[in-house]
């Protein structure tokens, strides 16, 4: 597995090797010892164990986020797309962090097999770039509604460059009403 730090070094792109032949292909999508070793090689801490897997399906233009979970149910996430394409975003919301309020974005697709590791302390969102995009992610804690938080997807101080190609995003009501980062209860 190839581990590459992004502009925010705690957020890591992971590329598992894919072995193919005339019959099809095989990929080890997750291996706990290799995951921990890859993070350790980058000098990053080992996360808590994964406790929950989630799977969503979205049509092109559906934008989900920016979401996070507060302590005691803060979540690290390992995300990937198994069908279609999505632009995936992590925003640093860790108080006192040198990269607080900064974002990174990566295209994840069934074709490129890239995954993104976001440790606890990051807001997360994505926009589906194709119809029937399937997004899977592992989390280091379970969902807890009372710990749920969100930040406006279009907060001008964060300045995420969503690849919407001039189309308005399709948002859930909670995402339309999300506060700006400076107003969010982190």
C-alpha cells in the first residue's frame, strides 16, 4: 500500500495495489497491520480501532457535508468510492492546529481505488461526480446524534473549490442550514 500525506500532513491518501489479469482483478481494500505500519512510517499516531462501516449512494451533484462528530464520539474516517466518482474533502477543525480551517480535497473513484484517511478533528464532506456513486467508509467510533456537528459547505473563509461545473449542489436540509466555521460549536 502506498501512503501519501496531503497538504495537511495528518490527512493521508492510501493507494492499495490492484492485481489484475484476463479474469478480472483483486485488491486488498483494508489490512489493519499494513494500515498501522503505513501511518507509523509517516510519523502519525495509530488511530483507535474501527467500530462502524457506512455506505451511501448519491446521484451526481449531491453534496454531503461538512460533517463531524464531537467528543466523546469523535470519528476518524477511512473513506473510499466503490462505484462512480466523488470529490472528497477534509477540513481541519482542531483547535490550536497550525492548519485549522484549511482543507484538502481528493478525487476518489472506483477506477483509481484511492482511499482517504481523516483522523479525528476533521470535518468531512463530498460531492458525487457521477450518478449512482457508492461511498464507503470506516469510522473509529459509532454515530451519536448528540455529538453530531456540521459546517457550511460553502463557508467563504474555508474556500473549498468544489468541482460543481456550474451546477447547484443538491443538499440535505441540515447541510443548507449549517453554520459557518466561526459560528460552529466544535
